[in-house]
């Protein structure tokens, strides 16, 4: 087998080819263009001849996305290699060192994964980014509206009144400036009205992105959005993670941060929450679970059964603590 490790950057990629025992065969630097990708493909195919050829790309979802797509379309096996950790950089860092490390990971089969699929999933990821940006920007604009309303002239503040950000937005867009207002009130009203209009536009954009997400999801599975608790955004976050690339549920749980991390010591057996993984997919799973626990009878029954099962141990623990405390008090001699 020939393993080709590629360290990717914005403008150029550095590739190193190793044989099955880890000896370097050749190295190559290419431009991050279609011509460069074709050059790398021809170079690697000539080295491999009739031997198996596997590419390991560091950053296959970012700077190496174009190269990854080119090689997959050509029918080559491509793996995404995890970026080196801080402890792995004690020997130094360079493009050559990173490319060699990527090729070695391919030979070892460690810290590698299948790249995420493109096509419609790439479109879903783009819409998710656009919607998330619109929602975050609208929240920032509404916070600015609240701040300006709090410091506005009293006459303007009395006209607008209090309320949520969306309520302030609706009132401002239905109001007109007072002809007799002074410069301070006129400018404050004009700025707040512009912010309200910007907020409404962002809200319209966010809803449009969500409708487009729903259309794409239905084109993949027309029954997914009929499930309780699964909306367009949650479904899109899970699909963007591309669960089909995982061989089993444990790998998927590890990816989305739902796999607990062992934190046991001695006779104490416990686990702690996993703060890593794809946090967007983790958020989607959490949202679906909370919604189903409230609105789906089967999930509610399962959740209640789990809570009831935990209560006896809690009562037993409390009873044991109380018994121990009573015993120690009885055994202690009375103070003079």
C-alpha cells in the first residue's frame, strides 16, 4: 500500500508518499487549484503503479475540501486525518512534518475518519451557517434596540413603551417622528427605526433559510420532519454531521459528544459529560430529546421510568447518611 499524506493550506498543499513500512518514496508541493489537484493525482498514481493507494488529507473539510472532492470523483480512497495535537509537535512543526504524520496515520489506521459527503449536504451546511448568522445578528440588533430605548429622551421612551425586542421592533416600524421633536429625539428615533427595519429583514431571511432547509430535507427523506420533536433546523444539524459515514452507533456518539467519558477511581464508578465533538449535532439531539420527553408518550414514559429508578438509590443514600449520623451521635459520650 502507498499512503499519501497531504498538509493543506489556502494557496498550496504539501504531499508526502510512504510505502507500507513507512519509508518515504517522494514528496510534492502543488498549488491549491484544479491543475494542482490533477498533478497530485498523476504523481501518486505513477508512484503506486498497481499497489493500493490511499490518501490522508489534513483539513479535508476546510482547505483540503477541493482536493478531497477531486480525488473521490477519481475513485481513490480518501481519509480525513486529525490535526496533530500539541503533544505531537515536540519534534517541531512544518508542512513536511505534518504531511509525513498524516501519511503515518493512514498506515496506522488511527485518528482518521471518512470525510463528510458533499452535494446536498454541503448546501444544508451553507444554509445552516446563513441562518445561524442571521439569528445571531438579529439578537444583537434587538439588544441594541433595548439599550437605545433605555437611554432615549423621555418623550420618545413613553411613546415606545417597554416590552420584548420584537415588540419594540413592531412599535417602531408603525410609528412616525414627531414634527416638534428636538434633534436628540429625532436622531434617536431615526436610528432605532433603522435598527428595527434591519431586525425585521434578518428575521425574514432566517425564516426563508429555514424553509429552504425543510425543502432539502424532504428531498432526502419526506417522513423525517413528521417525527415528533424533529424540526428543520435540528434535522439539518444532524444530517450535516453525515451519520452514514460512521460504522456503528458508538462512533456517532463519540462524534456528537453524547458518549460519556469515564472518570472512575477505585471503587467509585462514575462518568462525566463529554464537552467535545460536534456541538451543533449535540444541540440538535438535546433539543429533540427534550421536546419528545414533553410531547411524546413513549419518551415520557421512558424518562419517568428512569427517574423513578434513580429515586430509591437516592433515598437509600439519604437514609444511610442519616443512620450513620445517628449512630455516631449515639456512640459519642456526652460532653460534660
